[in-house]
DNA sequence: TCTGTTGCTTTAATCGTTTAAAGAATTTAC
DNA sequence: GTAAATTCTTTAAACGATTAAAGCAACAGA
C-alpha cells in the first residue's frame, strides 16, 4: 500500500511533476495549463487518492501552517476552554494546533517551547507561568511570532490577549458593596503573576473608592500547591473573628470550589451565613445547592483573537497588539441582598 | 536572525555536512570521525546554537515522531484526563502529540484523521464516535498504525485499549444489590456505541444473576443532544410510579450531573429518598452535598498503554493488542445502606 | 613496486514538494 | 518566409537533513 506521491500522478498522466503541482494548487489558469491536461491531472489525483505530503510541502515552503499552544495546566477550566476556542479558530483558518502543558513549571515551559520551535511551528500561543520571563525574552530574540494569552508581563513588550483583571475584580467587589456587603474578604493565590496581582489591586481600589474598611487579614494569599490546607487555614480565622466578613470573594475557580467544600463541611450556609463570589466559573458549581455568582471570561473571543493576531503576525511581520477583554458577570444566588 | 543549519556548522568548522550529521547524531565512534573534528563540531553546534530542523529530518527519515490524538470531545472529563496521560507518556518516549476533537461528528472524525495522516503522524490514537466504522476500515486499509481507546467496534478487528464496561456495570449493580437495593433503574445514553451497550448488558445480567426484577421502564435511554430535557422527562415518571426505584445508576458523568441537578430542583434527597450511583466520576461531585459513589477509569494506565502499544506498532509492524482495564470503585455516601 | 588495509572524509543521492527559468510548439505579424 | 509572440511543458534547483558509496592518504606487507 505505497503512498501515492506527486510523481506517481505525473507518470500516470504522462506529464511533469510541475504541471501536476500547478494544477493541484489551483494555479492552472495562471500557469496556463491546457484544459485537457488539467482535467486529466485532477481525475488522476482523485483516482489514485493522492494526499500531498505536508512534511515535504512544509520543508519547501518553510511554513508548516501549524501553531504551537502551550498552556499552564490542561486540567484548568480555562485551558480546555481556550484550547477548544483556539483549535476551532485555527481549523477555520486552515492551521493545525500542536499543544502541550507545562504544569506551571518554567523548565517545562522552556523545554516545550523549544520543542515546538524545532518542529517549525509558524508561531506560538502561550500561557506563561511564573519565572518564564527569560524564555519569553529568548523567544522574542529568536524572532518567532508569538502571542501571550491570559497572562503577560507588563515589563516585557509583547503581543498579548488578556482579561481586564483589575476591572473585573473592581466590578465584582462593587457588586458586593452595592448589594449591601460591608466586610469583604478576598482570597487569592500567593503568586508573583501580574494577572492575579491585578485582581488584588481591583479589590483594594474598589474598597477604597466605596469607602469601605480594608483589613490586611481580609486579603489572603494562599499557596497553590496545597489548596485544601490553604483554604482551611484561611477560612477558619475569618469565620471565628468577632466581626467576621459578610462576603468572601475568591480569585479563581479552584479556590472557590475548595472554599465551598470547606464551607459545606463546616456547615456554613451560603448565602445566609456568608456570601460567596467567584471570579471564575466552574462546571462544578452546577451541583452546589445554590447557584454561585461568578465572573465569566470570554474564552471564545479571546481564543479567536489570539489566533487572528498570531496569524497576522505570521503573515505581516510587524504588528503590536495588546488586547484586553472585559469579563462577563453571571448573577447567582450566593450573595445575600441586603 | 537567520536560522543556523547543518551546513553553517560544516562551513564554520571546515568539514562536510556528513561529518557534522554523524557527530551530532552520536555516530562519531561508529563512523570513525577523528576526535579533533568531533570536538570542533560539538563546540560549533553549541556556539552557533544549532537546532536541527525537524521537518527536514522527518522528510528524510520518513518518521515524524509525532502521534495524532483524536478525542470525541475535549470538554469530557475523560478527554482531558486521557490527553494528559497520553501527552505525558509520549513525551517520555520522545514523541509529540497533535490533537483534535471531533465533537462526536463522524465527518469531523474523517476530516481530522485525514489531516493528521497528511501531516505524516507516525500513528494515531483514536476515540471513535458513532458511524465512524467506515473511516476506521479506511485507515486500516491505508496501513497507518493506530490504536482505539475507550471505544471500539467488536465487529472490526483492531488494536484497542478499553474499559471492561460490562464488568464495571455488573459490579456496580451488584454493589447496589448487596447493599440492599431491590429496584434499580439504569439511565444510559441512546446510542449504538458498543461500550455503552455493554453497560446495559452488565446492568441486566447483574439483575438477572441476583434474581432481581428487571422492568423495561427502569432501563432508560435518553438522547445525548438534550440532556436536561432527557433527564427531566426520564426522572419524573420514575419518581411518580407506585413502587419507585430505590436506586438510580447512571451511565456517564454528564448524565449523573444532570440527574443530581434535577433531583436538587425537585427537592429529592440523596440518598434518603433515592440512591444514586455514577458509572464515571466528575469534579463537579465535589460540591454536591453528599459524596457521590462512583466508578473510576484508570486513565493514566490506559493512556500509557495506548501510547506504548502504538509505538510498538510503529516500530515492530505487526502486533495485535486488545487491552481491557478494570474500573475502580470509589464509595461515597450517595447509596443508602439497608 | 604493487596490493591491501586502515582511518578518515567527501560526494552525491534521497525524502516529496514548489517554482523560476528555459525549452518547444504553434500562431501571429510583417 | 522569417521573426516575434503566444501557449504550453519540462528541467532542475531548491528546502535541510541522512547516509550509502566512493575517495584519499598513509602505511604495511610481499
């Protein structure tokens, strides 16, 4: 069952490979191939079920029509959503996606991006983790087109597609405030990543602008490596304190899930005992006894924008795009109205 | 910032490309390259930061060291889990994964597998959907190595890695029976897929072997395209009937989630009013008020096995492997003990 | 001196495409 | 009738690697 190659068609029809190539690439007119030969070639291609070898094509064209996608962790809801969106848009534009997951390790990030570059991907869409600035700079230096998504480094001038984390957090807190909450706690991950720090800033600014008290012990940063323990030891003191918060705002979906589980086991009722607001959404919310109020990232739009930007970059050389999307908001019943 | 190619190193050192290739591929000894040249070449490769062009290599070697993965829907828990496992194992064996999602459409399945084959992947790992037998046969005919995972067609002789769905369902029902349940309903998807039909068979055989009543109206098949509606109109009659079932066994994670949501809105208490057992697990169970008893697929092992089988297939030509894994069981509190 | 061996290196074909450039056949122009 | 233009086709060089096979020195043995 030998593979049929261009030459086979040429021989079958009795012409040169050049003609075959012209015809099958739709340049029959342009290259003035005779109608007769064009017809014969097209028929032969179908008859022999010719499938062009993309590897050879890529080598010759120096374009693989492939984009590399590196996500921080395939298990995140964000990752599957954005992967799906990117894949769909890429397919629409006739690109293939190769992807990998770094599990938040900078070493794996470096390794993966290098592998993808060696595979001659035409460009990269990256969700960088902590301490990957070096590699970003290195990629920038190497000239390969890339777009950061979800996360970026304000000190490095790159193309990116991101959420307006500041405003999303600010608006979320404002929502809590206007629905009557006075003591709002924010639980975030302990991280140096800009996008999460922006959520802190949005929280703090909202409190300030609405003249609400802001206590250091209400802004909590927990270690992402052991969420159950982190959440447990964060929530206990909050609930025990004399004037405990009337709302908890959580910076990620996994934080919220962990917190809701914890509240469940402690027998704390949402929203009667305390309001809960989640920055991100999660499928798991479906089974919570009350609909969880949460923000929503426009994954489809972001994925689409990332692919479009990247492909422009691949084609046009120089563009500089820093796209910021606004989060949506899905009201539930997990925040008390007072 | 031109890319450094083999020739550049050759020129830099002042030797032919052959020598450079030998040295950089660890054949220095074998090909008796002089120590002196070998050293110079290695140094130059580092100095110039040479990165081999994998596309050229692939064309020449007729091996891309890439495997194509086609899943039914990237949003399934099964898909992300198996993807992660496959990716990890592939990386371990120095393979790259290109993947795509068919969203259960046979046309997309055909298209995707063809694209991957044209990209010269060395082999495929596939989760085929309904009505993809044709394409499976076609792939078989074309001689490309592939392994089915999760689902397969008993009438087609292929390599596969799958779960023992019959036994998993049988054992689950047996668990319900031995914990005192007498009227067990099974909700499955309406499908022609073998792996789901096996779950029916396991359910029915278990009932028979344990001398329990088996009513046609307790074995329910609902349309996967509109789960909420399907579940709603399936559960209502069950609960309303004179001697309603004391347990519901659900064939997939999404069915279980939908059912639990429905039971929530109906105010039916699990397990007091009715026991619930899920064939699959789901992250969403975390937030349900009681731990959901469920089966567990050994995704890591299955992914690993699929990759290993495929790579053997790629290297050794002919092997015939039909691997069946046993499901695990995670006891929760969603089934009454009586 | 010739032949053979050893040790090392280069040549050049190959993988399957694309595409300038050259070539051939036919028609048109004068 | 010949040159020029037109129409169609082929040739052959890329793309960047791998790798048989051939080549070249130097030296040994007869």
